[in-house]
C-alpha cells in the first residue's frame, strides 16, 4: 500500500513527540497487519470474515465445542508464530529507547515483545499463554493429559487459551496500569485500532481528559479519530518510522 502522509500532520506529530515527556502508546491489530497477522474487522482479510466470533471467542462457546475452539487457537498460534515483527513494532522499540513510553496493546500476538518491547501491557492476554477452565488450583500444564484440549490430570479441567474472551474482565493489573498510564501521559499515540472495544478504546479519551495530546495512526477512519488532535492516515509500518526519525532530530 502506498500512502500519502500529510507532511504538515507529520511535522506536527514529530513536534508533539519531541516535546512529550511521558508517552502512552495503545496498539490494536493494525500494528501487526503488515506482519501478515489478520486483523479482526477488516472485511477482506479480517480473521472474522471466515469465522463467527460468537462461535469461537467466548466461554460458553468453549464449553459447547472445546475441540473446535482449541483447534482455532492452535491454528492462530501457528499463523502468528510464522510471522515477524514489522517496521511498526521495531519503530516502537526505538521510541522507547529515546522517550519514557508505556506500551499497552489489545493484541495477543506477542509481536511487540518479539520486536524487543519490554514490559508490554497485554490488555487482552496472550495467544501463547494457557490457563484452566474451572481448574482445581493445582492443575499442572506439565502433567496435563494430552487432548483437544489438554486436561488437568488431577481434576480433568480443560486447558484454555490465556486470552480475554467476550464478556470477560480484562486482567486487573493490566487494566489498572493502562488506565494509570493514560492519566499520567502527556501524549497518547493510538496505532491500528478500530476503537470499538472497551475498556481499551476508552484509554485515549481518558488521556485527553487529563490534558494529553492524542495522535491516531490508521489508514482508515476509526472511532477514535474524533478524539485525536492529529490523524495520520497511513499504515503503521510506513508512518511510525517516519515519526521516530524526525523525533531524534527534533528532540536532539
Ligand atoms: P480491528 O480489526 O477492529 O481494527 C483493526 C484496525 O487496524 C482498523 O481500524 C484498520 O483500519 C487498522 N489497520 C489495518 N491495517 C493497518 C496498518 N497497516 N496500520 C495501521 N492500522 C491498520 O482490531 P482491533 O481494533 O485491535 O478483542 O480490535 C480490538 C479488539 O476487538 C481485539 O483486541 C479483540 C476484538 O474483540 C478481544 O479479543 C478481547
């Protein structure tokens, strides 16, 4: 995709980033799109264009058809494991080397960590993590009985993916840390999210309410555009490296 990024918007963004002392970055599936990881809602490539989310990403669907849902997560793990971080992920690592950055992501693909980002706040869990459904508290993954899904050898509880399903609470610590970062930051950069899923989508508004500037990076219009001071209409893998290069010059 070639992108014409408005030069004025870029320059204004670089200025804001250069002046910022405490940056919060919120990412969504779009930051991994250029790695080849399907987003959720893009019509053509979206993961859900082929699946019905209600069928797969919630607890009672799992109780009803554990093997199918487990297989879908194994498929997604394979797909993600075969991808690599893209220039957007790498640019965010570079930013954190120059500025105080708190990175919160809605993504479960672990690509920020693989790019080198540290202390990533995973608001929706991690695709490669496992936990137990109705576990006995002594369930040991190492001793699990293999199957689709594996089960606890002590209580027969089903292993489940360590991601947040529809209707579930976000991990408490992750949510608290992200909300605190939104309240403390003086700049919030939103990358690659449709801004439709709360509470994550509420973070840029909270940052704004506490006096921060907001920059949105997205090739398409999003629900967070009206919260933004600046919208950079382009793919993250193209836009972010432009910002950061300028930043090092601006803040030098
Ligand atoms: P969506 O699929 O809803 O939105 C992806 C966004 O990325 C869209 O706004 C696209 O325009 C944008 N996008 C696509 N390619 C891009 C690129 N190269 N660079 C930048 N942006 C690009 O995914 P999310 O907003 O992340 O939650 O969805 C939020 C949550 O909805 C997910 O975390 C998931 C789902 O329910 C859970 O699983 C709990």
